C-alpha cells in the first residue's frame, strides 16, 4: 500500500517498448498527475535518450490514459 497520497504507481503503455510499464506518477499543484519515473527499464531503454536513463533525454513513453 502506498503511504504517500502525492504519488501513484500505475502501469502505462510505453510507445517505445510497445508494452505496459510500471511508472511513478506525482500529483501536481493543479491536481493533475505527471509521470516522474519509469520502473520497467529494459536494455533498449538505456540505448535511447530518455530523461530517466540519460541526461538531457526526452520522454519516449506515450501515456494513453489519464491517472485515475
């Protein structure tokens, strides 16, 4: 059970890997939820410029559904 109400751990569809990955979402001041880390890093992830694996990378994971 998550003891922090400002974070969620949810599966999200990764467009790069073409599968569901677990991600950490953080509640933003306006009430929306933003992905702040991907927990399912595969070897191909480390070969790409991703903000979670390299400095200055870009987020390659398309979020297909809003956090509930």
